[in-house]
């Protein structure tokens, strides 16, 4: 595995990894809950099911911090074959609004 290249942004972090494992093996590690739990515990997820899936290529999970302000983020994993027979893994971590951050008035008392 090579050291990740990171591209910070105002609302996201992008990291690219070159892995020695083939894409099929990396896909299993990110898509099968029992395997994913070794490096991304279910307790860190806002929902057990992925937010979006393109089989064999891309997978997104919603995450939520356990402490206030309960910030949510969307983490997208994209895999593709690399030039050495392994896998290029791109991880995009995009920050979203806090779960308890409501803008505007929801209801007024009479």
C-alpha cells in the first residue's frame, strides 16, 4: 500500500490509496458488514445500510459523531484497478450539517 494523497477542501477530504489487493477483494472489505466492521465499526454509522451503491465500483455510508453537535458526513469509497494489478481506492469524506441543526422555524406556539 502506498501513502495516501490527500486533497483537503472546505467541506471534504479526498484520499487516494494504491493497494496490492485486487478490486474484488477490496470490494468485499468495504461492502460486507462483517468485514467492514474491522475498520469501520457499525457504531460510527448513521445507518446500517449504505446510502448509495454502484456494485463493484462505489459505495457510500452516512456517518454520525457520537457527541454533540452530532455532525453527519457522507463517506464514499470508489475502487478501480490500478496499473500494478492492484486497486486504486479513493475515499471522499464530505461533511454535512449537524443532525440537530435545523434552520428556520419549524412550528410556532399559539
